[in-house]
């Protein structure tokens, strides 16, 4: 398989700037070599240009950010490669999902996360954009939200029925209302406990794409995994997916042969000591290799 790797050192979606070190931490730990060692044709497209907040007024900045990300993701996909986006905080998904829609109109989205990330600017209690990305992208939500200055270039591009959540365990009241109102399919951690990860993944894929022909966008927030596996992330929530469950999800999505774009987000190497960083980066690297065909059978 052919993979294009895009670093996206986004940190403006939340208050802990260390997420801008995420791409470097994954590359420095040997990500590209690992992917090549499993037989992939890997091309590194470098980092998206994320202008730093200080100099650029927010309005220009947000126009540029999602646009840069969307443009670069579109370019990777149009080069015939699957796109691997290394975050950076989860606000980057505004750009990566929009960019995916420029290359493939009928993508479906698997959102693996402890959080729903679908607050609108009006329902958010934190004001952090990494808690809102889906609200900019979902057609049905547009009458209920507001356009942030500078986000004009981002058009909603997915429908509520094209999203499935896996791993939810920290959902805000406004998000719960939105999920119920638009019938967004979600498998929370309690459903993972009840059904088991095999049935959750089967149901998720069959719900999104029963005919098995639509490109899949996996937006994987590492905080979906248990904090013991990912000590270096900004918004940890106890009782997450096990390492095996996380690996299984990615192996099964890769096995469809339609995994077109993968975001790996919210690695923040500055949170925790050297050992914590090593644990976090190693877990993230394993997850990434499963997205591109490497299965645990050895
Ligand atoms: N829902 C939160 C967290 C978003 C996490 C973003 B992700 O998934 O990309 O890491 C949290 C809201 N917060 C929860 C505790 C009580 C105060 C509000 C928010 O800030 O909107
Ligand atoms: Mn195109
Ligand atoms: Mn999260
Ligand atoms: Mn997230």
C-alpha cells in the first residue's frame, strides 16, 4: 500500500501547546522506518504550515489553518496514497475531513475518542476548538450553530448518518443533545464492555457502509485509549479502550481495504516525564502500524 505522511503540529484548538511536538515525537521514534519495514511505500509530505498564533489575527489564522490542512490532505489523497495525519490537537480534523471530502465525496467517519468533539461554539463550556471539530462539518447542525470568523472556507461535508463514535465516556450535555437529536450512532465504553469490541466494530462498519464501498476516515484521538497507555495527552479520562481493543479497531478498519485517511491526534509529549513520553509514543506507533496492514499475528 502507498501512504503519505503529513505532520500537523496544531495546538490552537486547546490550551496546552505541547501538541505541536506530536509529529516530531512520532517521527523521531522511527515511524517512517516502521511503516517501510512492513512493506509500505511511504512518502513524507512534511508538516502543514501552522502559523503561530501571536503574529496572525485569529480570523486569518483559522482561515489558513483548516485551509492549509485541507489542501495538503487533498494533495496526498490525489497522489493516490492513503493519508496519515500526525497531530496536533483534534481541531485539525476540521481540515483533514474537509480535505478528504475534496478528494472523495462519500467518505464515512469513524471517530475513536473519549469525547464527542461536537460542541458548537454556542454549547462549548471551554471554548476550545478541539472540542468542536465535528460541529463545523455536519450538514444537519448548520442551522443550530454559528460561523466563526475565518472559518468561511470550511464547508460542512458529512451527514450525521456518516459518523460512528467508538470509546465515548466524557460527553457534555450539549453534545448529548446533538447526538440524540440527529441520531448519531455511538458505541460508548459501556457498549464496548457490553458487546465486546468485535461486535462493536462489526456493527459500526456495517452501519456506515453496508455495501462495503465507501472510503473510511478514521479520526483516532489517543485519549480514547486508557490513560495508563497514553499518559501524555491533554484531556485524559479513566477507563479507556485497552491496548488490544485499540489495535483491533485499526486492524479491522485496515482489513476493509478502504481506510483512506487516518488522523492520530492529541499526543502531547510535553505532559509527563521521559518514561511517560516513551509509553505514549510507543502505543501511538503500534496503533498507526495496524492502520496500514500490520496485524498482531507477527
Ligand atoms: N468536551 C470538552 C473536551 C474536549 C476534548 C477534545 B478532544 O477529544 O479532542 O481531546 C470538555 C468539556 N469539559 C468537561 C469537564 C467539565 C467541564 C467541561 C470540551 O472542551 O469541549
Ligand atoms: Mn481532487
Ligand atoms: Mn478526546
Ligand atoms: Mn478528540
